[in-house]
C-alpha cells in the first residue's frame, strides 16, 4: 500500500511539473507574439493561459489589449465578463489593462476599452468615469477633464479632489475665468487648500501687473497678497516669497 502511494505521488508530481512547464512555454510564446505585435497569435496564447489559470489579472490585461489592437470589441467584453465571473476585482482589471497599454506604447487601447465598457455596461459608468478622468488628466486633455469631472461632481458637488481636477481642466483648456471660479469654490470649502490659494494669488497678481485701472490694480494686489501670504504660511517657498516681495 505504501509503495502504491509513493508511485501515485510521483506520478502526480510529474503531472504538475509537466503542466507548469507547458504553461510557462505558452506564456513565453504569448510574450514573444505580443512584443512583436502579432496580436492574433498573442490572443490565442492568452486564451490557453486563461483556460488553465483563469484568475490571473495580468493575463486578462494582455488579452484585452491584444483584442483591442485587433479591433475586436466582442472579445474585449467577453474577457471582461470572464474576469468578473472569476471574481477578479474590477480595479485590478482596469489597472492591468492600463499598465499593459502603457507598457507597449498603445495607451489608446486603454481609452478605447474604457469607453467600450462604459457603453456596454452602463451600471459601471460611475466607476469608469473616474478612470476616464484620471486618464485624460494624465494626457492633459482639458476638455475631457472638464467633461468627466463635471459628471462626477453632479453626485459629489463638494468633493475637493474632483473640483481640483475640474479647475485644472479649465486651466489646460485656457479658460482662466472658469478655473478661477472653481478655485474660489475650493477655498470656500477648504480655506487651507494650498493649490487653490496659489492659483488665485497668481491670477490676481498677473491681473495687477497687466491692468491700467488703479482701482482694479489695488483690489487685485490686495487679493493676491492675502492668498499668497496664507499659502506661504502653509508652505514657504522661494517662488511665493518672491511674488510677495514684488507686491
């Protein structure tokens, strides 16, 4: 009986080792196809990997990007469903797709996947909006930052983080007046918000330096001084010190 048990144990170990070796070979083929831009072949290899180990989030990231670069929308959504079916956290899927897309210099695959997922799964819309906002912020796309931060702020009107992104979106879109209004709102909610104080201080300082009306100059210089002095008490920097000196 002991001899039989030993033989069965050895056979099991050989089978496990063989399976692991097979998986590693498939993974290496997938990596080679992916790095060479052979998206169809890479997709086939990732399918084999997922069939054997369906809970590895990084594999879904590569498989989804491969499908995106083949313009296969159905396969992207099938893979998303499969990942969620295997209880892989939504955040893990998004992070994996972003990392893979960025790593292979095809970041547009991530954007397209997010937009597609939002269209096909409206109930995920709020979560996806946050990823889209982060994506457009990283691309300094002012118009899209304004669009998605505004969508999120409809449900969270006093959220400082999203108000800050809205203001930065307006700034990137060169809408200084709108950005200033948002920064003023931030200061109302958070009087010690350094970025908002610095933005308003800078804006008022620039107006005071490029205006011919004495009353406007006086008003804007006073406002700039108030905001910049407060900012300096929070975080003293040579830049703010110089602005205050010029005032």
